[in-house]
């Protein structure tokens, strides 16, 4: 991994460590539709590295990230995409988060392999060209199933789907997503206790 990418990841790790300390002090902000949300809620380093490995096993992958947030997972995905000759499209509802993520991608030298889009993920998926080889679901949990319904028809054979936060916070919405994706044709899945828990699925049509 190039030094400038590693340096950006270390910057994120410092921010995430500070966030963990702040969370332990008490309730944190949970803004959905307005107001600045300063919490990254990022996938952890183990999840990031695992996704990086998975993407590098693909050939010229088209990657869809649903929930850019502040861009941590996007760095892992983009570094792998560049190595594999692929490209990342990432969707975020809030422009200030996407702006932070874009700046970090530029610092990492990865901005040329990431297409940043701002808007409603469910609505935007249908308008995206082509099919996808890798999808990361890491946005509000009640959107997992609507997003699944939107991107499922656009999966290439062999596509991998990663859904984050399946154990923590988990809950009914996580269980509902696992049931929904298990019910899709040509899908096999496994749940791994990596990070906050990830469901990894493969589309084998």
C-alpha cells in the first residue's frame, strides 16, 4: 500500500480513536435528515482490510458504496479498486460528509477512481449505468432492504455484497435484511464476527 494511502488511513484511525473516547462519555448525536452529524460511524480496520482483500480478488470491479459517510471505507475500497483496475461509485445523503471524503481521497491520491454522488441512495441506484461486482451497505438500516431491491437486478455474476453492523447494533432491521437477502435467487451468504459484524453474500447467477 502506498505511503500516502497509509498516511490517510492513519489520520482516520486517530479520528476514530478520539470518537470512541467521546462516545464513552455519553449519548451522541444521531442526526438523520438535518444538522451536522460529526460521528464517522465507520467500518473498523479489520472490515476495511477484509473488503480490500475481497475487491483485489476481482477483475476490473465496478464497486457501489451505499453510505459514504466521511470516507474511511471508501479509501480501502478505492485502493483495492485501483490495484484491480476497477472504479468506485459512492453515494451519500449529506454533502458536507461527501466533501470531507473527497478531500481525504485526494490526499490519498485516489480521487480519480471514486465517483462521489450526493442524494437518496434508493432513488439513485436505478439511474446508475451498468452492473456491479461489489456492493457495500453501510447506511441507515431501514434502507438496507430497499437498496437491496434496487441493486439486486444490477449485480454481475460473482458479485459480492457486504452489509455492515449486523451484530452491533444488529436488531430487527439487521435480521430482516439477512432474511431478505437469503431469499434472493442465486445468493449464498455467511455472517462473520468481524468489526461490528458483516454479512458477506455472493451472487452466482
